C-alpha cells in the first residue's frame, strides 16, 4: 500500500498543503482554521493512516511535539486522574504526552528529566521533588518551558498551579468545630512539600484561632514511603492511645482510605463515634457508608490551567504570561456527606 504524503492528504481533504500542515502540527486555532475543516483534515489523515516523519518534523521545526508530565506517582487517584485530564486537554494540539512518576525521589526525577531532554521534549509539567533543583534550573537555562503543578520549589520563577490548601483545611476544621467537636486529630505525611505544609499549618492555626487544644498528640505524621499495612497499624495505634479523639481530618485521600480501614478494625462508627473529613475526593468516599465529607480539588481546572500556561510558553502567544510567571491558586470545594 502506497504511503500517503501530506499533499495526498490535502487533495483528499480539499485543502491546501499548508493548511493541512498547520492542522497536523496543532496550529489550527492559531491560524484561525475553522473547526469544520480541522475536523475533516484530522478525519482524513486518520482514515488514511498518515503519519509524518517525526524526526524530520523535529529537525525542521525544532520541536518534538511532545510534552513531559512528571508527577509524584501515577498509581494514586489524584495524579492518575490529573494525568488523564492533561492528556484530554492536549488532544487536538498535535502534541503527545509522556507520563513519568518520580515517587518524590529527587534523583529519580533528575534521571527522568535527563531522559526526556534527550528526546527533545518541548515542555514540562512538573510536580517537583526536593533534589530536582539543578535539573530544573538546567531546563530553564536552556529556555525550555516549565510549569509546576500541585507542589512548588522556592527560588524558581516559573508558573505554578495549585489549590487553596490553607482555606480548604480551614473550612473543614471549622465545620467540625461547628458540629461540637473539640478534640480534632490531623493525619498527614512527614515530608517537606509546599501543599502538605500549608495544610498542616492551617490545621494548627484554625484550632488556635478557635481556642481549641493543639496538643501535639492530636497530630500524626507518617513517614513518606510507608508500606500500606504499616501505615494502617500506625493510624490504628494512634487512635487507640488517643481516646479523646472525636474527629479526624486526613490530609490526603490515600491517608483517608487507610484511616477508614483503621476505624473499621477498631469498630468505630462514623460519625457516631468519630467524625471524618478528608482532603481530596475519591470514588470510595461517595460509596462508603455514610459517605465521607471531603475537600474536593478542581481537577479539570488544574489540568486546563497548567496546560494553557505551558502551551502559551511553547507557542509564545503570551509573552506577558511567560515573563510574569504567575502563581495560580484555584479554589477548592467542601463536599458535605454523612461523616460529620
């Protein structure tokens, strides 16, 4: 079967070769090509099995038409959902997405950046870990577009997309207080990450502002990289030795799921024996009787905002965005269910 050229696709679609080139290189909107013609060209090229020579395209344009997405883990619900939404946002741009997870290991993150650099990736969406500073700075020095998501590293003048962690925890703790709870525990991970520190600080401040005890024994910090069974045991032991607990705020959804397992082991009823709130939603929280109240993050908005900031840099359509390196803090939503 004869391999079709770009000119063949143009003839079949009834468009000029330059128009076809713009569409297949993700520049349809930039060149103001109608959605109808764009859809027709994409349909024809897909039906014909047309694939441009990516090496030749990269040499000609200086672009690989790939972006790298580095997140903490692609196995967790939050980051796997975010990765999929980013992929959805990139549909129609002509760009492919390469996903990687750092496991919050700086060395692993550096190795991934090095690998992606060798593939001449055009831009990076990164949830940075400590230890990645030099590799990220090298990207910036080489003028590679970079956007941080969810977590930040100090000293970098790059766009950063996050949510209002502080206000989310504050609203959740204040809901517990309004329901009469006075001994509110907080379970988090012992790691120097921007968003986790904000959540912990909000917990402490909100208790203090409401003249409630901020006793250290009410705060449980689990070591990062824990084994699941070990974490469940630690949470179970903490609840046992803190009998005054009447409510618990879990700082992530995976901690919340393990917390539910601990409470079930201890035969604690929710909310009769203990109230529960979790930062970040999960399908399980809708289904687990009586439903787990949560602080819901705007996943689609995070993906949309981060990809737009990255593509603005890649396409250089917004020099002001690139130069100001905005910090975008998106609002969260308190979803009330039966656990409070």
